[in-house]
């Protein structure tokens, strides 16, 4: 009889089927209490119903599609009961790992019985219990599972290869089995611990020194078949630079899915993901692909990376490098979800620190202070030397020459005369990249002296650990307990004990080691005050002798000086053409305020206006109608310009004359009384603005070049400006302390280190230095970003782990960027062109002509302004102020106290 069945057609039993009834029980109820069984969100319910039915439920417009609530409960109960049965049966059994066949087992597999006849089957690992005997009879005897032997993979492959070599016909399935078994053997061999795969090096050293070449080398040597397949699939030969990373990723995912310890690629990707602020959801999704670890592994990885946070510093110290510390406070707010009387928002204060290694080595003597403070005249310390005055004049000429070459067509012949960069003694060294090592965040408030002392104690411990690990001193005593500060003890004015040079002691393991500490005005005062409180301790470590001196930083100084400028020149003068406030409204720079809250915006406005005032002064000086006009005064000798060095001589002579006329105020004669009725206060305002502009522009250029000597000279300039205007006495004191440290308290070597360590260079390059405190401000921004990504897990422990690992994470990211040939991102901010705004300002200044002398002219908001901002400085009061601070600094000095209060 034939086995062919007649085809069947399934259709509705009647054309009048009630489609509003339940599809499972045919009951009719309220349709609002029923569900559509075939809806997308009810697919699990449909699958369970079909499993109960034993077939598929067809969907048709003529058939019911609803399921009632009782049937829904029955289906769910069936599914729940099935799960209960499964769990019950699993509870009766236990599972044991087969160690002998584990890929991580070092022992070899037991060989099968070689004496038994080999049975070739098409399946690679299947065991067939129903094979027929050669005689055609079936074997009725049931053998136990242990007595049945399966041919090994090697035997199967050997049999297939023998058949191929003998010219026998081999099926495609057998060839594929042979191929897959070879791949499997290669990957199993890589997964074994004794193989020591490069993917097993998943600690910080392996992540920071990761290269794709070592992964490809392992693939070529240990699994050539896999490498051949993947490299051909990805077309490695066509573009090796771009295809190496994807090939290594595929190999890493395959090996990670085979053995979880081969997670080097996944850990690297995890570091890159949370370093790029990837969300927890994204990391969970990528983990399903095998690309990264689970999000909770982030903390273990950070802990491993953070344990190496001093490795780079130790290596640099071994090479003979010295370093400085830069500190800054970092604040953030913890907000509660539901505010209650006992649950309020909390402001958290901490201290962030970084190590910055010196780029310039010094062989100067380090044998104590340069001078005796009691023998010094304080006003003489503030005077500029002849060399400092010459350097200042040369820099001013370069700035003016750049403007002439850029904006004045008549002076194009000076292009080859004006230097591209201002002079700097260590130009090559300051163009090199700085080595920065971030230190963990300390959860201390710098407003409290007791906690500042704890910060300095921790810094002492880290300095000792660095030098001990470098083999330069004995390890620190773990049982040492530092003394606490005196209860409610205030710091003395000027913190005299903090400025006394520490005297090395023979029993000090870190004798002659002094690490300068940089900070803003508040930080420096607090650090010096804490050291002053511990000055009477018995050991150098307790006296904090190895943290000396405490230096003021320059970005905060420049910000305070810009506040001086705005307080002097920015008033409610929006309708007075030619003033700073007028141009703020004219250019619609609404984010510019008198308190310099938005520093960068205020600085850009002032630099734009200062440049335009310089152009107007040059137009007036050369007797031109506009910057594109003809020169009528101070004309260059065109007929002899090309002879000898006449261009250079003209450049020097004419710009020296301009500087003397507009930027250098001649000394006033007390016998001569000025006549207010004949004075031009608009011109006075413009000259005052011009002097401020060249000072702040000189400061910015000195920082860009990393010229520490010029910055030290500018500190002398700024002291007088801070002292001349009320409200800036704190920064006047900071400038005084800096000058006294450079010229009195520090040795030649210490002063050289502090002067040239005040700037850093992110990526290297000429003219790309920034202030050392701006580096710390940028790092604080990154720390806050990492803290924000923690969500509710902002615990002290989590913050400590994250900050400890931040330096290592940056190094891992930089190394990865090198491997993938990622373009280096610029470390400087890009700004929109100011040409249009400069044109507006220049047109207005041509109308005002601020440098033309017009008697009795004034701005209503500046009726008595003088051309020199330092004229208002009371010299008698300055002498008393200097004498008072000299007396304070001499209180604890071992050099004796000067009885005379005058300087």
C-alpha cells in the first residue's frame, strides 16, 4: 500500500463563526476583558498555547483571535507548572565539571582503547547506539555508557586525511568536520594556562602597553588556521593599518567566549567605555556581544589600575628627575532626591593634587639662601634690573612689530625683521611634553587647618614612598603617627615659619629633598599656615620639611589682574564712546561683567579692544589717516632700507620711540603742577588701557613660551598694580612672597626649579605651554565628570578608586590612540575670528581719536583718570607695608631680626 497521503485543506467549519468568542475555549464574554492572542506583545502567550495544543494556531480573519481571562490564567498556570517540574527535576541532579576535558586543564586527555576496531562515522562527536553489525544482525545486548568508546578528534581527522590521501571519496560534511576540529584544537591550545596567551595579561601593565601586533603574532604562531581564515575574511592585506584592530577584536571576542580569563581586549574596551562616559545600559549591551566586561567589573579594573598610580613617578625619579606638586580645591554638591529636615543637599570639599616633573635640569649650587633678609632693602628687591627692563622693551617691540606686519601694508618690509617668537633661554626644553602624574583625591576641606595638615602628611607619605621605591631611601615607618595641630591655633601673619629654609639633618632619609608646592592664593596661604603650625615638631617628616617652598600660581594671578583692569576701566559708561563698557555694548558681549565671572570672555574682549587701541596709537604715531594710508611722520628711509642692516636699525629706533611716547611714563617733577583745565582725560584713559594691555599680553606670551624668568619679572610689575588699587592686597602679598623667595629665601638651584616649573605643556610643541594651575583646573573638570557618572554611588571609596586610576586610564587611552593612529586632539580652544569686531572698534576709535591731545576732554565716568595707573600708589604707605611684612617674615628666621622697621 502506498504511503503517500492525500493533501488536506484546513478552512473554517462554518461561514458564520463567531469571531468574538475565545479562540481556546469558545466562550463568549466581554471583549474589553479579552486580549488579542496574535498581538506582538502576546507572543509568549501564543507560544505556550501552541505548545499545549501541539500544533500551530492559524491566524485568519474568519477565525477568532481573542483569548479570555480564564484561558489566559490556565495558560500561565501551565507555564508556571512546567517551570516547577523543570526546577524540581534539576534539584534531584547535580552537575560536575569534566576537568579532564576542560580547556584550562594542564593534563592530557586519556586515550581511547587503541586495540578496538576504529569505526568511522559521519558525525564528529555523536554516539550511535543502534549501529547494525556487518552480518546484518542487530545487537540486542545493551551495554553501559562507560563501555562505549568514541573516536577522538585526532583519530577522526587522521582517518579523513587518510581517505583524502588515498583518493577515496570524502563527503563535504567530513571535510568540514576535519577543518573545524583543527580550528578547535588550535583554540583549545591557546586557552590553556600553560600556553600563556597575550590575552591573559589583563592587568595594568598589559593594558597600558597593549599592541595589536602581539595579538597578530600570537595568531600566526599558535592558531595559523584561524588567522588565515579571519585575515582573508577581513582583507587584512588591503589595508593593514585599519583592519588590524577589527581582526584583534574578533579574535579577542572568540577567545573570551571560550575562556573568561582571556579578557585583555574586553578590559581594555571597558576602560575606554567608562573613560568616555558610556552609560551602564550601553556597557551591558556590549557585554552581551562579548566586547566588554559587565559594568560592575569597572571597580575591580579601577582598583587594579589604581594600585600602580605611582609607577611612572618612581621610574622618573630613578632617572634622576625632580618634580613639583600642584594642589587645588575641588567642590561638588550631593543632591538628595526627597528633601527632608534631616536630608538636605550637601556640599562636598576635597583636595586634588598632581605631580609635574621638571623639564629643565639644573647644576646650580644648592647651599642655602641667596641672601640674608635682614640685610635686604625691600624696595630694591622690587626694582627691575637693567636686563629685565631691556627684555621687557624687546618683547614690547616684538608685539608692536607683529601688529605692523599684520595690519599695516606700508610696513611689509619688516616681515623678515620681526622675530616670530619672543626670546626664551630654554626654548627647546619648554617645547617638550610635560610628564604629569595625577594623585588620588583627598576628601579634605582646605578651609580647615586640621584637614590641611592631614593633606600635607599624606603628601609627605607619598614623597617618601616614591623615593623609597626608587631605591633612594628607606621605606616609611608604617607605625609612625604624625602629631595633630594645636587645638584652635591660628596661623601667624605671613606664616613666617613656612618660609624658613629647612636645615638638612644627618638622620633624615630624605635629606636635601625639597618638593615645591604650587597653589592659588587660598591654597598657598592654607598650606603655609599648616606648615607654620607644625614648625615645632621633632622630626623632619612631622615638620613637613620635604614640602618646601609654597608658591603662588599664575593663572589665578592673571585672573586677579584682569579684575584690577576691569575695576579701573569698566564702569557704567555704556554711552561714552571709547570706553570698555561702550564697546562691550557695541559688540554685544553680554557675558562680560565687571566681576570677571566669565574669565575667558572678559579676556577676549579686553585683548580685542587693546589691540585696536594699539593700532590707533600707531596710526597717530606715524601720522596716517588709516592703517592703510600713507606714512607722514617717522617715515622709514626707503632709499637705504636694503643697505646693510638698516631695516633692523629703523625697527629698533622707531619702536623705541613709540614705547617711550605711549608706554613708558616719564618721571614727574614735583615742582611742576599739572593744570586740570588743560588735561585730556580721554587720552589719559587710552594710555592707561594701553599699558594694561601690554602687561597682560606680555603675561600671556610669557606663559605660552614657558618663560619663567619673564613671569618672575612680571610678578614685580604686578605687585605695584595690585597694591595701587584697593581690594587686591592679598595678591600684592603673594607677589611679594614670590619675589622674596626668588631673591632671598631660596638657593640658586631651588629658585631656578620654582621659576621654570610654573608652566606645563600638554602635548609638546612650541608656544603651547599653559599655567600649572590651569592644568589642575582641567583635571578637576575631568574628576567632576567621573564623579557625576557614578550616579548614587558617590562614596569616598568609589571616588578614591576613580581618582587613583585616572592617570593610568589616561595612559591606556593614549596608548590605544597610538595603536589605531587616531589624530591627536588639539589641547587649545579654538575661537571665532574677531576681525569683524575689530573693524567696528577701529572705526569708532578713528572718530574719537583718543591719542590726539584735546584739552578739557573727558569721559563722564572717568573725570580724573591719570595716564599711569601707578600714579595713585602712595609710596610712603608702600614703604610701611613692606617694612611690616619684612618684620613678620623675620620672626622665625634663623638669620636674626632686624630691629629697624624701615626698609
